[in-house]
C-alpha cells in the first residue's frame, strides 16, 4: 500500500467508483485527497497508534478525524461533507464503521436545520429598481434575469445556458434545455421540461429582447442566428464565472446585496403562501419528489411560522392563574 495507505485507497476509489456529475466528482476528489494527506501528515503523526488504512478504521480513527476537523474550526456543513465522503470511501472498502457509529448514536457532525429566508416581492422589485442605475447591456440583462428567475424559479444555470429558441413568446412557455445533472441523469434538448411563464412578464421579456437585438446587431451578428438567450461577447454563452462576475460587479455598483440563487426559493415560497399544492410547486421546480421542495424551497418561512404560531396561540390564549 506504500507509506500513505489512505491516499492510495482514495486514488483507487476515485478510479473505480460510480462517477457522479463532473463538479460533484471534482469536489469529492479534492476533499478526499486533502483529508488523506492531512491524516498522514498531521492526525496520525500526533497519534501513531491510529490505523493508516481506512479499510481498518474503527471508532478511534473516525473520532480522531472529527476532533481534528473541529480543532480547525471548520463550519459544521464542511465537517458533515467531509464525513459523507469518508463514509463513501469506507463503504467502498467494505468497512461499515460510519454507518455503525451513526446507528449507535455516536457524536458525529450533523447538519443543523437551515434557516429558510428568501426575499419578498417588495425586496425583488427594489432590486430591479436599483438596477435601473446600471446602464447598457448589463442593466438590461440583469433586470431581465432578476424578474425571470423570480417568476419561474429557474436555477441560475438553467437561464444562463438557455437558448433563444427555448423561449416561446407566443405561447409564453420556456423549455429548460440545460437542467441540473445534464449529461449525467437529466435529459436536455427540445424534449426538456417546459414551464409556463406569467403573462405579466411579457413587457419585461419584450424589453429585454429589444435590447438583445441591439446588442447582437452591434456585434455584426444576426439576432435570430445567435443561440444564447443571454449572449456574451460575439454571441457566445456566458461561462459560470463570467456571468457571476457581471452580476456581482453590477450589484456592488448599485448597492445591492444578494444573488440570483435567492430567487428560486423566493418563487417557491410565494407559491406556498398563495396556497399552491406542494406537488405542483415541486413539479415546477423540476424536483423528482416533494422532499427537497419542502425542506429547502417551499417550507414556510421561519418568520412566517413564528407569526402564525403566535397568532393562533393568542386567538386561544391560556388564562394563567
């Protein structure tokens, strides 16, 4: 196994494991390699009695890793993610130690309930108004993106990689041609998920499309032949970093805090408040089941939950004696 069995096991696992999507796999590989190196160089160096091979890990080795992560003051979400990757590795090696520890109620990092908050309609209208100070193409593109994300619940990638033909203005429909997991477990193309777009958004869309035409013609291109709905320079798709940079700089200039990712839960939570069934919200967001929708998107907001509970309690007040 060589001088660093943990690292050797990680490399074998990464070669032979079932590959998730590229970004998830890259993150898993990076964190496991980092942990393997630090386990040999720091954790086991301070306690040579620890097993070097994760196939032989017991409670002692797992607690040593947990204690080390806590000593580094890593956030709880980061600790949980590290242990998830260690669990995948040890399971692959036929070592069920983490499953056994969890079943026995051992002290392991656990995710805390995420506080759910999303901007209100008033907040989003204020963002759009603030973006009026951003001139040129950036202003038009970002004002459109804010409104479209909020009105549809699309993921950032699903709009960034949208094609002009995905938007059917006559029928007010949008085809999600670049869904999450595209190329791994999701299908794109013209057979992708279709969502209806509110008629109230038509003036916003038309204003954006007029600005898009002017921008593309300034590049000497035919607007109808440029594929991206939101084109970058010379009619190309924005990359993830490039689109994030456009948003970040413009928001900073306009004195705005937040990002596009807030708009997906905002869309879901507004539907929840309007009484839309959770099954319908889940389908609109493209979830395979309602568990994710309820846990992270369409749960009642924490402040609304507090208000509802207090109102109900006061309406049936206890008479203290």
